[in-house]
C-alpha cells in the first residue's frame, strides 16, 4: 500500500471505520470527504482537481463509468476487470530476462486487432470495441484507458475497493506473446508457477482470483453459458470463496476447476482461507494486487497517481439484512439498501 494519496488514505480509513454508504440517520453520514460539488455523492469533481495532470481524467472516468457502465456492475464492468487481467497477464519475468518480446499492462488489447481474437480472449470483444475509441478521443494512451476501465469496473461493483490508479503509460512496445494466460484446467502448480512468472505470490493470486466474485462463464461450458461463479454476481463479496470451497455448488453457479483446486490444495488453501468470510482482508489485499497487476512491465516512477478521480467504494457492511452482533460468514445484502447506495454514490452515472 505504498504511495497512497491523501484522499485514498482517508477513503481506506473511512472504509475501515465502516462509514461508507451509511444508513440514513447514521452519525457517520457526514464523514464522507470527497469533494463532490455538494451533491452528497462523494464523487470528486474536476473543479476540485488536485494534480493538474489528472484534470483530463475526470471526463475519461465519466465516459467509462457513465457512458459504458451506467454506474453499475453489469456485463461491461465485469468484462473490463477480466480485460485488465488479460492485458497485463501476458507479462513474463522469464521472457523479459531473456530479452524476448513481452506483454504487460500496456493496453495492447486495444491496439493490436488480433490479440482479442485469440481463443483466450473470447468474450472480451465487446468491451474492447467499447473502449477502443477513447484513446484517440481524449488523446491519451490505450494502456491508461484500459487500466482505468479495470479499476472503475471493480468500483462499479458494490463492495469493490479503490485501487490506486496511475496514468502515463506509453504505447505498447510489441505484440503481446500468445499462450501466457492461465487455463482453468491446468494443474495448480502450473498456475502458481505462471503467476510467479508475472511476479505474483500465491497469496496475491488467491486475492486476485476473487475477481471471479462478479464473473460469469460463457465458453468453458457453453451449455451453461451465463452461469456466475457465485450466487451474488452483482456484488464484490467474499461469498465466492466460501461457495467455491463448499462440497456442493450453490444452485445455478458454475465453478472453475482451477478455483476449486486452489480452495483445496494444501499449499494454496492457507492463503485462500484468509479471504473466506473476511471482506476487509480481501478488499485490502485485492486492491494491492490489482494495483501491481496494472503496473506489470511498466516503470512506476514515470507514472502519475490519479487516484483522486475515483469515487468512494460502496461498503457492503451497511447494506446487510442481518442486525449487528452475530454476522454470518457471508452476510445477506438487502436489495433495497443496495439500490439506495447505488443511487446515492453512483448517481451521476446511472
Ligand atoms: C488461475 C487464474 C485464472 C483463471 C484460470 C481464469 C479463468 C477464467 C475463465 C475460464 C473465465 C470464464 C470465461 C468465459 O467462459 O466467459 C473467467 C472469467 C473471469 N475472470 Fe478469470 N481466471 C483467472 C484469473 C483471473 C484474474 C487474476 C482476474 C482479475 C483480477 C480474473 C477476472 C475474471 C472476470 C472478472 C471474469 C468474468 C468475466 C465476465 O463475466 O464477463 N480472472 N476467468
Ligand atoms: C496529444 O498528446 C501529445 C502528448 O501526449 C501531444 O504532444 C499532442 O500535441 C496532443 N495532440 C493534440 C491534438 O492535442
Ligand atoms: C483440478 O480439479 C479437477 C476437477 O475438479 C481435477 O480433475 C483435477 O485433477 C484437479 N487438478 C489438480 C492439479 O489438482
Ligand atoms: C498444490 O500446490 C502447490 C503449489 O503450486 C504444488 O506444488 C502442489 O503440487 C499442489 N498439490 C497438488 C496435490 O496438486
Ligand atoms: C454449502 O452447501 C450446503 C449444501 O448446499 C449449504 O447448506 C451451505 O449453506 C453451503 N455453505 C456455504 C458456506 O456456502
């Protein structure tokens, strides 16, 4: 959690204190301190921009969060999270050390017309065509647009944490190598080795796969297309971890062999279990791992932290049906409270 900007630090603090998205009448309801132009949304506005380099990014944020996601955790937001991974996940320390062409968080998925046509990237064509016009429209790099879209995709999903967001990526240097993205039917060792070659520990990998909390499959088993990986696909919660580990799949869900294997393998299970029933651990560790993912293959010292443009995260704590006291492992979210939070904190984009 290095180099956190002041607004993000206070955001995390607010999240830790459970003051985000308060119920009406909550004594914390005035604690939100993002400069939102007085509309109570907590969405920072360009008028209050702090770093001049970040100013253009308020409009790009709105083009993605409003124009593409409509403020919601729908198919485009979900796809953008996977897209961020498939763009960055072609990075390889081994290829880099050998001086060979390499991938990374460079936006090549928006630039190379063939990359999205690879079978690995099936299902990402639609989000790629939605994002593709933005770099030229705003005269910014494809990598910055793509990785901002990934961060905003996480925030569009209630419960999703704010990931420290950078701008300043150069154009991709070369075509991203093929064959480096993980296959859900590979052995655990193959997968942990591949993520180690990206620079991720097993603990970081266990945090990252939680992104499947808001995911659906279409191509692993086409007969069950649109099945989600957990029973609460519209929220960024840890239910994915407990349901994936369970002996029985939750009704209507589809589990990837890789995720099930991670949840039972003696080595990976220890880190996996950090996140079962622990939303705070997961939100924090996921945010750090996603930040690292968004920097793969890049020189961080050449980039600018523009996290100031991000809206506050919607905290699920206040949206649960269960009264405080004995919280179950996976609190049930009240759909009325959830929608009220979306209306309030994502208002300008709906
Ligand atoms: C072992 C590692 C991983 C494997 C084997 C894996 C595999 C898959 C597969 C097979 C799908 C379904 C594709 C389809 O049929 O439509 C999927 C979806 C998805 N993956 Fe992963 N994944 C991994 C890691 C990650 C990571 C690190 C992220 C992001 C941080 C991620 C984010 C997503 C998302 C958000 C979806 C849902 C997309 C949608 O609903 O449109 N995955 N993944
Ligand atoms: C686009 O941005 C580059 C620098 O990133 C700048 O040199 C160029 O003048 C800009 N083009 C326009 C049309 O603003
Ligand atoms: C992964 O899980 C599948 C089915 O759940 C199983 O057939 C396979 O052997 C597992 N692989 C490893 C390496 O554990
Ligand atoms: C569990 O994962 C570790 C780490 O990748 C691996 O070395 C080990 O072979 C796996 N165990 C099984 C039974 O697949
Ligand atoms: C595990 O599955 C059983 C049987 O479907 C169910 O009763 C239980 O609630 C599940 N537990 C979790 C943590 O999802």
